[in-house]
């Protein structure tokens, strides 16, 4: 019989923010691409917590990389408008 997942194991499996040093659970997906490297339809992703969403979005946007910001729930459910 498998043992129930511990709270620590569950937390370790939760997506975390991509900001350097942040270990907070992510709630946002920042979809981006570098047009010099990626085809227009390709989307790379960074995850962000509430605290770092604006900072990470600004970092990508100033470089012309940011394409979309949606909640993690929307991204996972596919209701973010992706084809």
C-alpha cells in the first residue's frame, strides 16, 4: 500500500516562482519568446508568484519578449486562448 503524500512532498511538487531565490508557489504564467531564436508561435514560460509577476513581466516586456500573462490555472486548463 502506498503511503499518503506528506505536506512537504506536496509542496515540493507545486510549481514555484521563476524569480531568482524565490521559493513561493507560482500563480502566474508569463508566456514569451525571443524572436531572434524562436519561431513566432513558440512560447517559453516563466512562472511567477504575486510578488514577482510585475518585475518578471517588465524584464521580458522591455526586451520585446513578453507575449501573454495568464493565471497558472488558466494555462493548465487550456482556457488561456492558445490554439
